[in-house]
């Protein structure tokens, strides 16, 4: 029995050994199987990306063929068109953006004269060329597909010492924005279906999005004219003395018409001009205060935003397209997994109906709007958006700016109005980013001040939250950015300069890489080959890690005058696109460095002036930058830090010198070719609001905020100046000036709606305005004149119109107003009720408008949105 027991024990022992061995083998096979499954997931994702890239390239090719062959693409019924394509002529160009201060006694907005340093080396930017893009106030935004305008027969000469293709150095800061309005007849809660966007029938009411339909992507929405509006303010015309009496904020303003003026009927409505505007180019980028707003599309275009325009810019081909469906500042951007659909969110504007916060989902090929989400639900704005990735992009998450920072999840393809699947309070602290997990369905990650949160959307559409667990001493003040590696782990950057790896499916720290950057990490990107990039918002360093977040030793530092890195976007091959905190977009790679693709102003810009004989224009702003631009090549000729916050800019009558008025009361005169300062003077301590040279180039007049007009004699071809005197008589600050064609007289507007006339040589007021009723004026920048009565809207307060301009041929007048609108009138605008074409795009007060020397283009500056826009006069 004992032998049997011993043999039985030995048998059992061998069986146990065999079982353990089998278990080990099973465990090994299981681990290997999991690794193979993970590898297959990555391969499938890559193959799906390649297929989508091929489809999008085919769609883009079809669009280009339609443009080249001159065929109208299939009409798109039931689709709202909010953007337009503009062809390219292949010339290099550049971009920019502007802002400028307002001085209002009406306290419509607050401005600060606090200084911000900007001692930056001059820098040269790339050059871009674009085509036309029309946006208007009409219930359906109008747009068109057209080739780029042919350049004028005269080439624009560049300074001899500045090669046109080189890149000027310049500085920048940051920007903000304020207002815009949407189409009157549009219900923002409606989901738009686009015929021909994804299949022959479009996205029909209850149809679901499928990748099969990606082969027929191009549709051109119908065009609509710009909305026509006119003011209906009270005006009285006196036929006996030929005067028009208009009222601004209840104050009567008497305007004398020319002696040969036929009788006017104030009730008659003047028609709009036959000409219209098309948005040709948008200069600038919003990197100062917005995140995750730069992506590369498979068509080779980078997509980003500035003001209320989303720009699609092909850096290689140097052409722009514009999506103009938004009505106020665009604050966030996301690209669908198919790389063809884009979602963009905007903040609230001043118009509570037309400028409500919402998300727009649109087709990047046809620029047709597919859905409008969340109108009326968000309080102040949409700060972050993201498409789901594991399920092919059927869901969209949005973060609403509210006291509790609400997170909402939408089934954006559903046609009914109840397509918000879930909504809940996210955090009392600021939330800066939201992302869907790329591998786990219904998993969402958010981050912001003092937190990172992991969300699960269950089958009943309820959101559950788990907070990320930091060690007490490692908890950062802000978790600033998110990314996912190929294993599904979450990577986060924080304000302490650390990178944190969170294990897939957990809310605990798997690995912490300390002090990667000196200052906050603003962007983390996982590249296709597995490498990880981190970017510093303060130190400007871009550092590469391997897939396991181990340093590779490869890094690059962005030049300080471009600012810190705001966002990274992977380009083709090893190329990267970098959005910076000083409103630049750079492109290049870590080994060879980066060069600017998009440049613009950083702070508010008010100075804008077109050259009197060349296709150049100058801009200047509170960022201390004076920039010279070429309107034909859309490029920066040069940029200079003038070490003064600028308020206005003007060319001499012959274009030989450039004068800049500053906030300190100082004004400078520069040679546009050498960029040398030829003269500088100080007149008072208040800002110089406007500068105008006389037509004979012998005098210059400066309107100051101290209520005086200073007149100087010009000598030595604009290099020397001697003061003739100053004009006293206005009871408020000077806003605009015009010279008579004979250079003898000046007319001026002030902040209290006065129109006064002056003898330029004696600096005395002409007390009888009727004596100058037949005077011919060299310009019409004063908006309060007899020939611009009709530009004032109903209930205007006198400060609603910031700028006015007349074309060189005297057929058109344009205005820029406090509501972000650029308006085009037939000149003269003597009828109180005058129809106009109105155009959006700016999200702030339009501070200045100017026609180019040939009248073929109109330039506009967007105040707080820091953008410059160039319009074709069609």
C-alpha cells in the first residue's frame, strides 16, 4: 500500500508539473495573442487612414477638374453654403492679421494703454496667393468657385535690397475678438443636409454616414447675393439752402450739399452698387489664446482660424479657401477621423439671436454646412470639440464655457433636433481640452485646471466620471494638453513642464517624466511612426521621445520672436506645422528648423494705408509693428519694430515716405525702402488719431486725441518738417481728416459728431461751411459729410462707423463698423436710405477700410480680432 501511495504521489506530482507547464504555455500564448491583436489594430488603423487619404485626394482632384474644365459641379439643393474656394495662380504669398484700439467716449468697449514690450528682430515671411471667397449677410452665405484674379499688368516693385522671395523677420503678440452676426433667416438649431456631399442624394434626413459615399464628395452650393440694407434714421432736406439735417444720438448735424445738387427726397431709396466684394485673402492666425487649432488635411491644406473665418491654406500651392459660416470668434476646431469633415465652435457675440454659441460641422471639400449644434444651449461659447474615433466619428463632444463648464455629447448626423445624447456639468474649474479615446468606444478624456477626468458614456447615454489620481506633490496647477499613443495610453502635459502617461483604462499615473520643459507643455503629439513630441509654451522647445516616452536627444527651439509653441500638427514625411503664441504658423522639421508660413499682428491694429501708386499697403498696431505688404502676392515686403504703439499710418502723396502716429503723441516718418526713420516729432501726450498728407505733398495734418489738429510744412521730400500751427475749435477728439484737392482746406470729424472746416495755411476755422459746399475733396475718410449721409444706420450713435473710404474713380464707398461688417455703397451716398452690400468675416469692430490704388481691392482691419482681410472688387 505504501508503494502504491508513493507511486500515486509521484504520478500526481508529474501531473501538477504538466499542468503548470501547460498554464505557462497558455499564458505565453495569450500574451503573444494580445500583442498580435494590438499590432493588427494599429495596422488596420493605418490602412484605414491610407484609404481615407486616397478618397479625399480623389475628391480634391474632382474639385480641381471641375474648376479647370469650367464645368459647374452638380447643384446642391437644401444645402447652406458658407465658404468658397478661390483658385491659385501659383505665386508665393503671405498672410497676416490686424487689430487696433478704439477711443470711444460712449464706453462701448474698454481699452487699455498698458504697454507690452516687443523688441523683436525683423523677419521676413513667406508669400501666399489666393482666390476669391465671398461672404455676406444673406440668409444663406454666398460663395463661389473661381480662378484667382489675374495680376495687374504692372508688376509690384519690391525694394532693391529686399528680395521678394526672402522672408522678413518680425514680431508678434496675441489677439482677442468680439463680434459678428449670422444670417437673419437661419435657424441655428437646424441640421443642414448637403446634396452631393457624400452621395448622389446627399445626407438625407435619417441616413447614416458611411465611408462608401466618400467617392462623390464635391458639390457646389448655390450662390446668393449679399444682403442689402439701408439706414432709416431721421433726415430732413432743406431745398432752399441745400442742406441735409441728420441726427446722431439726438444731436443735429447740418451738412451742406453742392450748389448744383438736385432736390433730394429723403424717403427715396438709393440702389446698391453693381460691384460686389469677394474675400480674396485672410492674413493672420489665432494662437494667443486658443488650443488644438491647426491640422493638416489629406488634400495638403492646413486648416486653422482667425476672427470668424476658418482658413484652408495650401502652403505648397499658395492658395486659400475660406469657410465663413460663423458669426463671431471661432474658438476651437476638430477634424473627423475621415479627415474630410471639420467641426468648429464659436463664442457668443453681441447679437443674442444671430451670434449664439454653437458648433458647425462642415465638409472641407465643398465647404457646405452639414450640421449646426448647440445653438441656444451654451452660455458664453464653445471652448473645445472632438469627434469620436473608435466608432468612425459618429459622435461629437463639446465643452461649453459656463460657470460649471458643461460637457455635451452629440450624434451629429441625426436629422431631428434631439440629437444631444448626454450633457452634464464637467468641472467648476477651467476645462481646456476634450478628446475621445481612439481605441475604446465611448471613452472620453477632459483636462484643465487642477484636474484630468476620464469619462464613460454608457449604453443609456449617461456620462460617468473618474478623476485622475495624482500624487499630492506632483499635482499640477493645469493639465494643459492630451494625446494618445499606439497602445491606447493617455499622455498629458501640464503647467509644470511634465509629461504624464496614464495606463489605458485606468485613472492612475503609469509614468511621470519630470521637467521636460521650462514652463508649461502646450502641446503633445503622437506621430504615425510612434514617436512622441512635446512642445513648450514658454521655452519654445520641441522635444522628441520614442514610443515609450524615452528622450531621443532630437529637439529644436523656435526663435523667440515667434513666441512659444501653442500647437503641433504632423505634416507629410518628417514635416511639422507649428502654431505659436504670437499668432504665427511655422513649417519645417526638427533637423532643418522652421520657417514662417503665416504671420500676422498680435495686438490691436488700427493703422492701415494703401500706397498711392503701387499695390502695397502698410499696417501698424499696438504690437509696435509697422509692416509693409504686397496686395498682389499677399506677402510681407518688410516688417519693423518701431518701439511705439501705433494708432494710424499714412503715405505721402507721392508714396515717398510713410508716417506713423503713436499712442504717446509721437509721430514718425520712415523711408519705405531703407526703413530708416527720417523724422520724429511729439505733439501733446494723447494718441495721434489720424494723419493725412496734402495732395501737393507740401503739408501734413495730424488729428490728435487732445482735440487739436497740428499742421506741418513738408520739406526735403518728406525728410524735414516744420510746424505751421494748430487748429483749435473741436470740443472732442479728432477722428478723421480730408484735404481739398487744391491743398488749401481741411475738413475734420470729431468724437462729438462735428464736421468743421479749416484754412490749412492760417490754421483758422472756416466759420461759414456753405462757402466750401462746392469744394472738391481729395478723399472721403470723414464719415460725417453730405456725400456719406446714407452710410449711417438707424439709431446710429456717431461712433458706430469707424472708417470710411472712397475709391479712386469715385464710384464706390466702403465703411467698417462696430458690428464687424464691411459695407459697400454706390458713391456719393447722399440718400439717407441707401442700399449696400454687407459682408462679415471680422469678429471685432472693423477699424479701418481702404481701397488699393487701382480700386480693384478693398482692405479691412479687424480691431481686436487682429486680422487683415483683402477683398476683390468684383
